[in-house]
């Protein structure tokens, strides 16, 4: 049996089946696990801090209008609508 991986999924197949369908497995991105070596990269604080995106401050919403102005505007709208 031979283990094959495409990076995310690992499958096991017989050696004969793998050799018979070698082009099929290569086309699908599968390679033997032994030939795939994972690189372990050590990260530093500087690398991480370079990738951090600072968020923009949220815009402040306007407060409620005072009721007197709101009522005056609504009365004007009524007058214009009937006029």
C-alpha cells in the first residue's frame, strides 16, 4: 500500500494501482507522501506585526434630531403635499 496526498486529502492505494494510473493521479494532484516534505517555517514577532491590518475607527452616528425640528419639518411636508 502507498499513501498519496494532494495537500488536503490523503488516500491509500496499492502500489500496482498507483503505477497503472500514474498519469491520472498526477493530473488530480496526488503525489506519494514520502516525496512531499512539509517546510516548517519559524515566524518572528516582526513577521506577524507586519501582516496585522489596523482597523479604521467607526464613524459616529448622528444623534436623534430634537423633536421641535422634526415636527416642524413634518408639518412643512404635509403643507407641500396638499398644496
